[in-house]
């Protein structure tokens, strides 16, 4: 039963933190949010793998700028399928032009600098409070997030470019409309 709870918690956390936070808000500025909402989005996004919104959004902006070319940082055309599926691709550097607005956001920079400490504190507090169930759920958040992002990148494109694939939504909440997203990246509605 804990695995089912873990999946539901993952799906909601990834929906808020990644889909609406890192992706729609920080990467595309699809809507406006108060500083408190930004903090909440940054926190939930951090729980989904510990990546910074600064680097996540920067890489995502590079993906849109260079989609399906040799400069796309996580194109299935450039890497073997398993590198994309398990999100083990690497980006040497993110050009400043892709992150300049985020560097000016003090909340983004705080989470960028102290995210690891925040994540460790989260793990300690939840494990002390909920025991092994917290270990299982926290681990599921990270593993399913990396797989969800990998599934989106692997199955959200084909030889023609971005495609819509409803099954992606099972692991990357409300991101299965990938072709539509590439056509209208600023849309706040996935």
C-alpha cells in the first residue's frame, strides 16, 4: 500500500513542483506567482530529485531553443535510449542568456545554493517523523522523477520532432502534450 501512496504523492508533488513550478513557471513564465508560491514550487521541485530550478529551467530553455538538434541537451537523437530514459545525460555549461532572469531571483538563487541542505533536512525530518515509510516515499520521489523526465524526453519526440503521447502523463504529470507544448511553450495549461 505504501507504494501506491508513494506514487500518488509523487504524482501530485511532480505536478506542482515540476510541471507547474520548474516547467511552466520558472522555465516559461506562463503565469505570475507571489514569492510565497515561488518558495513552495521551489521546495516541491527540489523534492523531485534535488536539481535546482536554475539548472532545470536553463537546460529546458536550451532544449526548446535547440530541439532535436545536436545542441539539444537531452535529445534522443544524440544519446542512446538508456541515457535519455535514466536522465544520465550531462550539460557542461548553460549559456547565461538562458538563465539571466533566474539569477536575479533571490528565491531561485537561495534554493540553488542551499538546495542540498534543504533536501537533507527534509529527509531527516520526514524519516524521524514517519520512519521507513518516509524513506520509501522520498526515494520514490527521486526515482520516479528521473524516470518521468526520461520517459518524457524519450517518448515525447520521434524522428519528426515533438509528439503528443497521453501515456507520458502516467510518469510525467500532464506533460503528455509535448508537441502542443513545443508549439505554444508559454501556455500555463498542460
